[in-house]
C-alpha cells in the first residue's frame, strides 16, 4: 500500500508541475513538498538513511563520485559542440531565450532543488528502496526505471517544437509528437536503469543526483551559450 502511495504522490506532482505551474522557478515549491511527503512515507515504511543512500558514509562515497561524473558529462557535451552538426542538439528554445539571471536560476535552483531533488529522492531513493526490500534489486530497478520513463510523458510532448534536433529527426505533426513521446519514455527509462545501477554501485543517492544535475544543468547552460558562441553548422 505504501508503494501505491508513493506512485500516487508522483502522479499528483507530475500533473501539478506540467499542468498548473507557470514560470521556471515556481515549480520548485511543489517539488520540495512532494519530496517531503515521500520521505515521510519512507519513514513510515521503516526505511533508514542508509536504505535511501543518504547516510553519512553514503554521502561521502557519492561526493567522491560526483566530480568524475560531472566532468564526464561536460566533456561529452563539449565534444558534441566541437562538431558543427552536433550543435543542433543545443538549439533549444527553453534555454536560448533566458536572461543570464534566469539561466543561473535554472541551473542553480530549478534543476537541483526542483528536478533533481524530487526525481532522485523518488525514483532512486524511496521507490527503489521500497521495492528492493520487498522484491529485490532487479524488480526495484525495473519498476523505478519504467515509472521514470512514464514520468516524462507530459514534459516530452513539446520537444518537437522546442528542440531543433528533435524537430528535425521526428517532424512536428501530431503523429510525430506521439513517436517523440514514445522515444523519450524509452530513453529516460534506459537512463533510469543507468541511474539505478549507479545508485547501487555507489551506495549513495548523491552519485546519481550529481550525474542527473550535470546532464540537465550543463545542458541548460550550453543550450543558452551555443547559439551565442557556437552557431550551428
């Protein structure tokens, strides 16, 4: 029943964030509230900080992983930018029109305190630990990753319009949007498997959180910078 409660909290948070919230920073509050509710459910379920990857030893391990993970993401992005054809990936309307202050708010507040806090606590923290304790690691990773993919159904519906590379690859018609959403769900579910495995291997929630922040945060920053400094080839 508590697993069902976690899924219900996530469903409500997903609808609020994608249907009701307006403004890049406004959605941080529901993310923080949902995170607090999920941690309360985890406590009622008897999960410890170690179960969630939030104990002192786990955080120390995660802190050792974090710079390598962030550095690898940044290096990959810069290699992509070095290829003129790859710069289309960074032509994203969601970041290109931001002011410098809005960009900093997104990278330093919206992404870490909103997106990463909620999603990592939910999918690699509470949900993964609850399912793992009941049915084992394989089921925990499968369930968490599938729900992580489905979590991205609503936010991926506008990708054809906002991202040039996605629009070029899939088109912009109604049928193309459906294909884009299906691909986005599959890709994010696969990413969820990677993040769960990172959580398992590191014993820390901080390690997948660092990777998650790097992918989103550096992605926002470079999508903002690319049209200004590296025009598409």
